[in-house]
């Protein structure tokens, strides 16, 4: 297995590194410190990155995108996350649903939605699954009970569907222009047999955004409520078959195609960027900070901590690149889910070790260290909680 990079992959990596150092890092702590969730967002950084292709990397070339491979996407996510994990996710969230459009939508839908997406630097994508009373049970619903899981209702009236209900904690909700939305179209059957996926533009009549959620980590990244009050969606916006969202796309937390296939790789690569930043910062601090008349790095305890940080980070890097390499070759295994679970452990331990090293200055927490730790603990409830994510075990025995 050869992980040497092509000239194109290396070029994208260097472009992302330059953009991260020159554009993202200078604004990272400033945006993170803004107390109001909605105001942490700035379109300026999105527009700048979009002009370089960082918003549309997963779109096929025939629709105007860059159609980069998964290894390239993993490299770019890691470089951007090294400067700011939340800003990296703001870009890669668009790749996630670009993949789903390519995998699950009709040619007419691709033509109708992908071209405007590519042309508009402020066009971002999202997907509405989670609801106030339905989160992890969307991922592993009972096979014989129709009650658990999402409850957003969709009823057909002629050539339109009428949607009523709410979604919560939805990424890009406050600033997105197009959303995939899962809704119950047959409430009498278990979740995976009765949901339909819709494409819902932000200007859909009867659809509005509610509150924006204030989070401890990933503060730049926007999460909000989606409220549907007799929202009218044309039948032409149904993705796949009615009552067939899971079969067509792996929806409702599935993991077979499109955006869901990409999700575990995305989060693992992003975590790797945080770890890279923490490792570099720890080594730099260990060399410059002094205690007892010598550099902090001279202490064996500090050396052991930095050694473990680098060891775990490099193991995660190998895992991420392997998963990306397998995706490019359409090799689908349990590795993506395992990498996601592993990245959760690694990113939290690595940032905690860095925090321990910084405590040598008397326990003062500088803003950069504080941000890395807060961002890392977002992984505890990404893609379901740590328990529901263990569903990957089922793939090991298949």
C-alpha cells in the first residue's frame, strides 16, 4: 500500500496549508471568543476559501467542481483543521452533502442544485435529521416499533408535500441555502421503512430557522433549529423513492453511500488536524518555557507526554489515509467507523496531554489551549454518542 502523494494531492495540501496559516489562524481565536453564537460566523473566510475551491472540492467536474479524490479531501481537511477545526468543518460539510447529491439525486436535481451551488460563494449545504426528541435513536431504531426516531411529518397533496415539525442542532441551519431533510411519510411502520428524503431550499414557503445554539466548542460552526409550519416542497424534490430514504442513501444515520460514507472520514481527518496543532504547540512550548532553570522539555515527564501525543497522532494519520485510500478504491469496510471511534479517543487524550504540559505555568489556561480542548470534546457527541457509534461492531462480524 503506497501512501506517497501525487503532485496534485501535494498541491492541494500546500494550498490548504498556506490558506490556513495566512487566512484562518489569524482570525481563529477572535471568532471563537465572540459570545453570541450567530455572530461568530463570517462570510469573508468562506468566500476567500471558496474562490480557491475549498467549498466545492467534492463536486464532479461536469458540474463545475474540482472532483478531488478522498485522499486529497482528507489532506485538505487536516490542514484547515490545524488552524481551526470549526472553520475546516464549515467547508467540508459542503463536501459531505455534495457527495450525497452525486450518489442519490437524479440528473435533473443535480443540474438544478449543483450548478447554483458552484456559482455562489455563499451557497452552503446542510441536512436535517436530529429533532428535539430524536437523536441517537435515528441511528439504531427498533425494527418492530414505529414510535422511536424522527417525527417530522410529510403529507402529499397533489404535486407537493406539506411538512410539519422541527429539527434541532442542525449544522449550517442558520446560514445554509439548501438542505436534505428526512421526514416521516408513513408513521405506521418502523423508521427505516417509512421515511422520505427531501431537498428543501432555505426560501421554501413555511420553512424558517429558529434559535442558533451556543456551544462550548466549534463556536464558528453554526447549529440551529429548523421549523416547518405547512412548508410546501414540490414532489420533484424527493430524493430517491417515497419511504425509501434508507434504501436509496443510507439515510437516518445509515452509512452506505454519499454523505454518510464520507462522514466518518471527515471527522477523523478533522481530529487529526487538531492533534497536529496540539503536538506542534506542545513541542514549541516545551522548548521555550523554563522551569527550575532549564527548558521544560528537559523533564522526563514532559518528554513522555509529548512522545505519547506524537505516537497517537501518527497512528491516527495512518488510519485516516488508509480509510481515504479505501474509499477511492470503493473498498467499503468497518475501517471508517473504527477510525471515527479511534479519533474521538485520540483527539481528546492528545489535547488533554497538551493541557497538562501547559499547566506548568501555574494552571493558567491560554486561549489557544482552551480552544483545542473545547473543540476536541465535541467528538463525544458527533455522529451519535459514543455508545451508539459502537454499532460499527456489527460490520466487523459481517
